C-alpha cells in the first residue's frame, strides 16, 4: 500500500517520480494484418489508433501481401473507431476490399488474429527486457520475419 510505496521511494532517491511509469517505454499500438489461409503476418507499430494510421497500415499491408502473391479480398476487423470511420470504408472500397466486422465484445470471432497477438506478445513484446520503446520497435521486423519464415504456423 501507501507505506510500502513510500519505502520504495526512499530506496531510490535519485530516480525521477513519474506515476505513469518509464517515460522511455511509451504506449504503442501494434497494427496487424494476417492472411487467413497461410497465417503470414504483417505488422507495424504506431503511437495511435486513428483512422488515418489504420488506413495507411492497410494500404501498405495490401501492397506487401500483393508483392508476395497474396490477393486481399476481404478484411475482418473489430469495431474500433478507426474501422468504423468513413475513411476506412472509402479506402477499402478504393482497394476493392469487402469490409467485415466482428460481433461486438466477441473476440472469438477474430480468433486467428487474437491468437497471433498472444504469440506476438510472448515472442516479441515481452520476451526480453528492452531498454527503450525504440529498441522494442526495432526488434519487431526481425521477429515478424522469424514468425513468417521459420516458425511453424
């Protein structure tokens, strides 16, 4: 409780006080796209979950998958604000992609990506101690390569 917190602060007098934790380890949003058939994954880390960011990730992901011979026909997303926006619908329409939504509060509907998120967390995000958010973000590309090419799906 409070007394223990006071004792902990006494033990580290030179450490700056920040109730939000380590300022070097900021919040990060991992935007992920996974092929339903092959389980090949594409991921980017961003500072937000806005519609502009999500559509940018989608455009780059479609290009990335196309370069690997995978055509994107449908996208299944949750009901987050970015995926309910007009910009998201317009971008999907321009790319010729059918939009599907999961049932609200039913992550099981999107089980493949939810399982990938768990694997991503265990294998990349929390697998080791990173000294900064930049170091963790830099490690994502090599982990995704390992996942796509060396890890059995």
